[in-house]
C-alpha cells in the first residue's frame, strides 16, 4: 500500500514542473507537456447520463486504467430554440439538468482524467439529427454541414457561447481538455463525382482558433473509406470495429510522421427498433483492442458507457434518396451499446478486459483507484393507472394552434362529412407515423406485428390509403396524429433533409383534397405537462391517450426499470421529465429509471399510449430485450 500511495496521479505526473505545452503529434508518439503519453480513453456523453452519476462513471473509467474521457456536445440540446442557448439548469429547461458541460469537464479533471472534446456542430452519435437543431430547417436554402454562410452564421453564434466555456478549461490553461475535434466523420458525406467541401472544415478550424482553442485539433474517419474528411497538417484519426491492422496501416501510410490514434473503437453496437439486440463477445472485443495496442496506437473506446437517449432524442438511420422515407430506421431509447459499462453503469466482462490490457501496455507508473461498488437496483410493486386524458382533452389544454392550408405534423379538421366506404389517402411518405381518428375514435389499425409497418400509418409505404369504415359521418372531426420518431443522424448531405410530419403531398378523401387544417403541436414540454388538469377515470379504450399513475416511496429512491409489458407504443414521463419511448416490437422491453429522477414521497408517472394500454405499470431490476415474432427473450442479469 505504501508504494501505491506515493505514486503520482496523471495530472501530477504530466504537470510536475509546470505546464509548458499541450498535446503534440509531431513524432511517432504523442507527448503531453513534453512527456510521452499513450492515450487510453473512453467515450462518455454527459447528456446521456444523469449528472448525479457522472462521478461514479468517471471513477469507473479511471479504475479501468483509462487516463482520458471523450465526449460530444449536442447543439440541439444546448440550443433547443433559435437563440436560446443553455449550458446549465434553470426554470423551464426540460433537459437543463444534463447540460452543465463546464461542471462535467471540471469533474473529469477531479477524477484524474484528461478530456478529448468533440464539440460538433454535427456529432452523429445516434442522437436526434446528429445533434443539429431542427429549427435550422426553417431557414430556406440553408445548406447543413457546408460552407454556406447562412449555416455558418448559426454555427459561429453557438460556438462563441460554447467555446467561452471551453476556453479556460484547456490543458494549457490548467484544465482538462487536451484535444478538440474539428467536425465528425466528414468524409462520409462525400457523394460520387462531387468534391468535398474542405472550405467548411477550414472555416470550423478557424472558428475554433478565433475563439481561443489552442489545444491539438483532429478529424476522425474510417481509413478504408478514404481520407476525404481530413485537412492538411491536422491529425487524422481512425474509426472502426474490426481489421485493426488494415485500418491502422492505411492511417500510418496517410500520415507516416504522426502517432496513431483510434478515435472510435466500436466496443459494441446500437439497436434500431424491430432488430435483435446487438451483442459482441468479450473475446472479439479484447482481440481487436489488443491488436490496436500492438500497433502502439492510442485509443478511445466508443462507447465505454452508452447511457440513454432521453425523451425524444433518439436518432435514426435511413436508406434511400430525396424524400423517400421507406428506409427509415429509428434507434431505441436505450443506448446500452453492449458497452463495457452497461446503460445502468454495471460492470461487464469487457470491463475486465480493459483493466488487463491497460495494465499490460501502460508505460508509466501512476496511481490507479479501485473500482466503485455497483449501484443497487430494486423492483417496485406494480402501480395502477388512476387517470386518463383523451386526445381531445389534451388538445383543449394546448395553447399552441397554427392554421394551414396543408397539414403539418399533428392535424385536426373539423366538421366534414364522411360517407361509408370512404378512402383516406396521404401522398408521399409519412414522416414518421400517423394515427387516424374520427370523432375521437381510432379507425386506423392497431399495431400487432412488424408486418403492420409495411401498411398504412408508417414510413415504409408511399401514397398509403386507409378505408375509413362502413359508417356515414355528418359534421365529423377528423384527427391525424403524426409523430417524429427520430431524425436521421448519419449519411450523405441529401439525407439530412429531415422535415417531419405530412409534408410530401396532400391529404385526400375519395381523391378530394382536404384543406384548411388546424395544427396543434403536442411537444410534451415539462411546464405544460405539469399544468395538465381535469384527469378522468381511465377508460382503457383503444387509441391515443395519456394515462397517469402514482409511485409512492417511503424511503430513499433506488434505480429501477419500467417494464413495457402490456403496452404497445408511445412514451413515458416521470415527474414531468420525458424519460423514454417504448415500442412493443422491440428489442428494448424496459426503460432504465435512475433514482435521482424519483422523489421520496409521491412520483407521477405518465404514459402516452398510441394503441392499446395496460391497466398498470410494472417494474423490474434489469433490462431485457426481445423482438416480437422471433420467440426469443434476452435478459441482462445482475452479476
């Protein structure tokens, strides 16, 4: 014990004679303050982890032998409305609790970790719209992720605020940040026969430097996909999961006089809805990491700990061009990623592999703490549904209404006549789901199997039609409830055309265009959620409704999971905070609920259900995954 106690921390070792310079890449090895350093890093997205657990996760990183933590910065979370920039909690900030970047960066230093910062403006990250604010789409002719002056105006305005927080926290200023990314995987936007917009990368580089960034700059791409996203004299880094020798060989050939860095070694993978839960064996993970280290390369584990896509922040992938939404693939709320630390912070067998390999390949003797104890979880007793608000009642309590000739997002048309056998048609693709109600009664099909996604109400079918039934309606109210299921976070530039709702064509009944729509946005912001009144006894009828239950706790809350069993599709709100989406088709079947989101005493849990509700809410201690129809259930149990 005595020998361990006298070992220096990383910061003590690299700053013992004062700070003269930061991270350098001018030889075959990185140096920090003129001392050789091999970077052992892990990704941790502060915005995906409750801040009360930041320190626990950071301690677990350091105890694994890592000396660095990497994080993205999500522009859309920090600037949810045009000009409203948030970097700390405050009244009316739905996610402000998660956004104190400065606190996270200082805490990393307190836990003896350096920081690699990837500030965007685009981050991918399987995060809604790759971190870009959706309000940018309102500006006509604005070209995202290009040197377009309209786009760069908003980038520079946001960066001025962001970088004022970052600037004093750089290593050479006495802080934690040793490197900053210029943009993310920009080589992936290149289209056949079109040049890459290197002027955009140059502009971002200049913006960083103009705002006081002095630490090492870098870009990141997969070497086998080329080096189109790089800049001359800027460190290029590699992203991959397999074939380390091939990827690192290409990277070495591209920049022979610089050290090797794997900016994203993919430890596992994320899940789309309807897929089987992704798993990667410890042996496969460890073998490639060992290969990376044999190349004398530094690394960043993506992800070391995935966390959660809170609320409506899940991203998506898409296959297709233009306005074709048929290849849309939304991501689950869980971002477990099959990472070395699970979504709830549990240790996995991959964690043990990291401890072993960092100890084997570490060249310096520094103090390493012991791993923190695991966090206990509990399974609360089932709670009954005690209240309900219909769609009509939710609309009546919304003050936001827009009149439009054509439909957008959520629509309501009053007082129309619908004859028996009428056919509703929505031109183009729905972006992303739609429910149809007549006089408050659901007339579109209940969701049962994945095959239903090929029919009316979902993104896959173009010009979809729905028979409105055998009844005649006089002076009816027609409701179309449209949902954004997640904006695409990755792809070519044309795939960032991420308008949501019913915008690709007209809505027709019996080939007659329906116009003069009343648009009612239901955004489920915290202040509005907590103002809802006039709850009724639950009817448990089919169709979109908001249900209420109360979890009463006599003691200090503990981590738990909300079980989706019995519910179909929708989202869950806990004490005014939109926690998660749920979708019976899987693979995710339970939602992580960290204890800090609960109170001793009364806790209001709301569920917005699209189709068929349960009469109660269940809890469990562990996540489980299944895809409806495959007959298999995968449970992750406590060790």
